[in-house]
């Protein structure tokens, strides 16, 4: 069960899991709203993805429904994330109604277990399709082609930053501090901010810089082209359970600046930490007032971010070559092809044929 026909990350990952499971098993997709009616008449055996959101005030499956139908649950695998390093007491209580959990990183695993989740927790990371390792090309999307032509014509150092939503969690202010540092160094740069149709208040931080905004949904091929235009990707997130933009950039051989604490360090190829990881200045609340994720995340040190940028910029050919060497490691560990046996193993354990 998952939020069908929604353009959110949970939907994409759920559909990917379904695709991989169907290579071996019979899986029936259902919308989250089906849970109360199913458990009213029969036993439930399956996955709920995401697990926590439907239990909250605005969700479809209310906490009371879960508690009321506990005796109707045969096997319930919760699939969810941890955006901070701690889960609330309520979230832990709800998690322990499940049979087991699937999370997307060791970071998430630690948050669940250390917060008190007693049911088994398994790590199945997100992955990349094989398309991510295709050859570079001249962009087909008019907007990205325009960026590509600017880069070629003006030899501009292009910095890419994703502001999907949650500007505080995504570190929009931290990104702007770094751009402010770069702006004062008389560097020929261009900042490209990728956003969706929703405009986060964090966008205001970038209006005074050399900023180009790319808005809306991109196909996978267009998104790959966008990464290929970039010389550097910024990932200053204070929290997050995975952050696909970091993995996608590294899969294209593009350097990523990121804090040295968080799920992203798990998919950093060996030997790149000295170039890509920014020191943590302090641990801060990631999602103030959130009823699920009430813990902390790393806030990078703005001064060290500027130093790390200069190291990358002044030694760009060397750093880029080392990042591109790490693409084979990404292929080996973070493609869906490499990851799917983990999902199969969990499925066979709880749903034996």
C-alpha cells in the first residue's frame, strides 16, 4: 500500500520496490486508503509505504484504526525514513505495531533502533537505474540546453543546488552563505537552483546572486543532462534520510559538497571524504515541531564550506578525476540491480511461498 498517483518520493520508491519484487513474486498494489476496509473483513499481509504519514492527523489510516485492527494484521512491513537522528516516543510506539521495518540508510536504522524500535529493522538503500551511467550528450530540453550553451560560451563554473521544499532542512541559508563567499572571490560562476512548482521561502536567499532557476518536473534523461552541466552540486542539508541528489551527482561523476554527518556519507566513494565532506559546526533540530522526527541533524560550518569549495575549485581537474573514479564503486553498490537481492531476501523471510 502506498500513495498511488502522487508525485512524491515515497510514491517513486514504492513503485520501484513493486517493480523489483514483481520480478519474482506476485505483488498487488493498493492505495493507502484500502487499509481500514481490508482489515475490517480479513487479515492484512503486506507493506505500508510510507508507514508514519498515514497515521498522522492528515493521513488516511488513523492511529486508532491501526490499534483497533492489530489482531487483523498477519504481517505488516513498514517502509519509512528518519529525517533526523531520533524518533519521537509516539513514532516508536506506532513502529512497534509493525512486524518489521525497511529503511533506506544506516542513518535511518540507527535513529530507529536507538530511539527504541524493537521490531527488526532492515536497510534497503535507494538506487540508480542503469540510465544514470549513459554517455553525456548535448541536452535536448530547451532550458538545460540554454544553460549548456552559456557554460560553453562563457566558461562559467556552474553550481547546482536542489531546493525541492523544506528550505531549513535543505540548508538554503547555508547554501547562500557559501555563494556569498564565492561571490566575493571574483569567480566566474553561475548558481543553478532546481525547484519544483512549489516555491519555498528559501528561494529568497539567492535573488542577489548570479542565479538561474530551473522549475518543474524533468524526465530522467533531462535530469541527467542537468547534472552534466554542473561542475559542483551543493548538499548542505541539515537532515534527511538519504538525499538522492547527492547519489545522482556522484553517479555522474560530479563533486558534491556535503556535511560530514548524515546518510550521504554512506554513499560517498572511499577516499573522497577529504574533498567533499564539510565539518559540522553544530547539531540542530531538523524539523521543529514534527511529530515523527524530533531529533537533530548536522549543520555544516560555513567557513569550512568555503575552504572546501576553494580546494575543489583550485584543484578541479584532480578532484573531478577522483570523483569519476568513484563511479564504478557507485555502480557496484548503489544501482537497483545491486540492491534488489536485499529486498528479495526480506520478502522471502516474511512472505515465504
